[in-house]
C-alpha cells in the first residue's frame, strides 16, 4: 500500500466525524436514541482499546520473553508514561480550559484588551451548549492525533492489517463521535450553523490526518509502542466520558444495547479484514 493511499485512508478515518455532526441540527431527537448512539460509540471505543492495548504492549511482552530486563524497564516506563499522558493529560487539559474560561470573566483593567481575552470573548459569545460542544471536539481532536500516529506508524512498519483495522475502526467510531460532539446542542432552541459544525469537524477530525502524516514519516518499534500507548490512554478517557453521559441520560437498557452493538460492530470489522486477507 502506497504512502498516498495510507494518507488518504487516514484522512477518511478522521473526517467520518462529519457524518454525525448534522444530528446537531435535528430537533426532537428522542432520549433513548441519543443514549443508544452515545453507547454505540463507547462500545466501538472499548473494542479499539482492547486491540490497541494488545498491539502496544507486545514489545513489553517480548522483552520479558527474551529476558531483556533493561529493555523491559525502559519500554515499561515509556508505555505507562504515555498511557498515563493520554489518560490524565485530557483531564488536566479540561481543568485548564475551565480555569482559563473563569479567568476571562474577570475584568483585566480599564480599557485593557489582549489578544487572548479577545479570543476568549469570541468563545464566550457562544451559547453554553455550543462551548461544551467545542471543548468536546478539542478533546476528541487530541486523542484523534494519537490515533493517526498509530495508523501511520503501523503502516510504516508494514503492519498493513493493523493499519487497516485502525483506519476502519477509528473511522467508524469517529462517525459516532460526531453525535457525541453535537449532543449538548440537540436540546437547544437555535440550530447551530453549518459553518460552526464545519469548524467542530475540523477540530475533531483533522488531527487524525496530521497524525498519520507524522507517524508514517519514520519507523521505530519503540515509537510505535509509545503512539499506541498514548492512543490507548486517550481512548480510555473518552470511553469514561461517554459512559458518564450514558448514565446521566438514565437509559440503562439503551446504554447496554448500544455497548453490545458497538462491540459487535468492532469485532465484526476485524473479522471482515481477516477474511479479506489484509
């Protein structure tokens, strides 16, 4: 598979997020349907977490099998560190955004106006649901960058089956992540503009293509492990957030059915790739 084909697939995997964004303009979307779509996204991500964790942890397993204890310590530290960065980094990023937004509400001084305050005031002109949707898109974009890095690095290592699995899997769940981004706006009286939805799609989806471009530029087993660990941590963070939303919607049956559907869809995707001999 050529470099241009991998880059195209990486772009597709990221920009399928646009498929779910138009739901933000739909009104009267039932609560059970919202809960089901949210849970499907979480189910697909749980499947991806299993796959990415398995492939990312392989170098650590090999170090144990070969009794390379120094290598084991080094790879273990890298894996745990990047996994923690992907998981906890988004937590502190959300906290930083909230603190910065609160700070922007305080007056800076008589007639004072900085570029940062102007940018923040533009964000504050958005409604509360729109701001939440923007912050969700930013968080998703961060973990999509890690996904793109994993795709590009897998392709660079000639692990085409894993790369295709990541492309298809990430593409599927990115489509459902579109629902997660616009979810807060579904109850709003005013519909978000197509332009605003386009911005949300670029913020959330473009990092997948950028990550694919970077990850395919060079081959390194340790770097691939690091990228996969970062992706695993960020995926776990998003799964927790989606499950939290699912429980808040108080639709336990739809939550469980959606999780089942998402995981079946994920494993079905893998079986299709294996059957195709990719």
